[in-house]
C-alpha cells in the first residue's frame, strides 16, 4: 500500500511525531510505544526512522488506515501477518 503524501502528513500530525504502535505482543511498558520520530527519516536510516503502515489492505489511502510506526515496531509487524 502506497499512501499519498497528504495522508502521511495527516497521520504524522495525528501521531505528533511518535510511534503509534499499541500491539500487546510488543510489550510496550505503557501500552503504546511512543518512541520519538524524525519526519525526514521516513524510509531512511538514522535516529527516529519510521514507516507508514496500512492497518488493513481493504481500507485504502485514508488517514484511518495509515499507522505511523518506528522502524523497530514496523519490522516486528512484518512477521505478524
């Protein structure tokens, strides 16, 4: 799933620059990852890198289907599908 820049920006603003992961099996201490991210490090290396992940394959290019995840949480979700 490729998201439009508009949807990614809306999701980023909703996330307030933090990882939105709430997966229980990731064992986040507060229930949500919340790791600080760097906007310019999407799909890149470096501190605060992150990815935009679709929640469902069927909901399309919408803010409701776009989840902002740190690189570590994103990598863990790749093996959960």
